[in-house]
């Protein structure tokens, strides 16, 4: 039975297991019929939080979500999307200017595009797809946020924090304009516990945990010989330096997997054992993945001794040329 958590000061009751929709547009190997069946099944199993972005297939993933909302018009499904940076560079880098990433007219323009793709009049949660905390005191983005809220086009705003930079948002949260944070958090990436989660707890900000399987490492299925198709973004992420190290870190976890559990389930339950997280958004394209992931949101946490052992597998990394 799906469990729900209060999503910060929005007051929403969101499913502990949400749905990350990046893989539904722009990745290799996506089957349209199975994708729609997987989305529908997630709703049947109690999932009510869906995360997409204009950048996922240049609006295609938003359109897929819009169709899902139409198919389930009688249910309250919460949905989040993201504004791409104007320079279309992911991730952000130190020194990027607000004018080149999120000028006010760009924020408004892409919110209008998202409204059209989703087929809605108001976006539940609009997020900045990259961020630099140096922008926290700039009026331009704040004015755009307030305008879109005032016009009823966006209910809440959030920030998707750059990979391995969970503190690169802390000052912006203090503005009072940000209601949610999306951050990488998993067995390896535990750094959000240091400063970000306490800040979100204090400010009553919703927390979305993304990349629960470390882009696939924590499924336990990658090997040092894994090769991705050249047009799959993971081919540029899992360069040998990263792939070999990732597989070694995953292999070190195998002795800790409890009987009757696999590595993906342990990875999800590790995240949900932290009450600072309100929902997880694994990417899912297949029915079996939806059913397995949703089943992990049943309110059962990992035992404390195991959690302590997993804490020792924290793997602090810093952005590199391939980390995206």
C-alpha cells in the first residue's frame, strides 16, 4: 500500500514514490505502448507525483505527462516541470550569469511553453533546471516568479540543484520564493544531509530525491564492460573512469543486501528511511520497474544497524567534465 508524505509548506500529500519522466523522451529503447502502460499502472498503485522538464525531448515528455493527466482527470495528480537555462547548458558552471540562463522573459516564455505542452492552466511546481546560488539576490528572477504566481500560471516554484552541489542553493531558499528542492540523494550521495536537509526542514521546503540508483549503478546491473549506445547520454557519463569506480562501489554493497531484497529495493528503502525526503523520482520505462519501485513505498524502513553500515558507503564527488 502506497504511503504519502506532506510536501513541505505546499501541504500536498505526495506519494513516497514519484515518477521521473526523463527516460520517456530522448533516451534509447523506449517502447511507446509499454511506457503508457507503466504510467497508468503507477497511478493505479497510488503514485501521484510526476516530474518532467521541457528539456526532456524539447517538450515531448511534458506532452506525455499532459496526456496522462487527461487519462486520469478524476484523480489529483501533482506534477512538476522545469525551465531550461537559456544557454541550454547542463549543468550550470561557476561564473554563469543569470542573464544568460534565466532572464525574466525566458522564465515566462518557457512557462508558457510548458503550460501548452501539459495542457493545463496552472503548473503545480515549476523548477529552475540548473542553478547558481550567486543569483539569490537578483530581482529579475524574483519578479518573474512573483508575476507568474500572481497570474495563476504557477502555484509553486522549486530549484533542481546541480549534481554533487547540494549547498549551491542555500541562500536562495532564504528568499521565501522557493517551495521545493530537487537534489541527488542516494546511498552514495549523502551530502544533502549535512546542510541542505536541515535548511529544508527549518524552512518547511519540499524535498524531491532524484537519481536514487546513481544513474544505474545502484541497480547492481552494470559491469566494467557495460557499453551504452552512442546516442544515449549515459555513454558520455559512464566514461571508463566513472564506470569502473561506480561498479566497484556497487560491488562493495552486495554483502549488505538483506535476504529477500535486491540492490534496487535496498537503495530505495535507504532513501525513504530518511524522513527529510518527501518523494523519490526514479526513472521508469517498464511495467516491472514501476511495480517493483512502487512496492518499496510501503512505509517499511531499513533496520538501524543496516542504515549505519550504509552510511559508511558515502561517496563524496565533485563535478567534472563528464558528470553533467
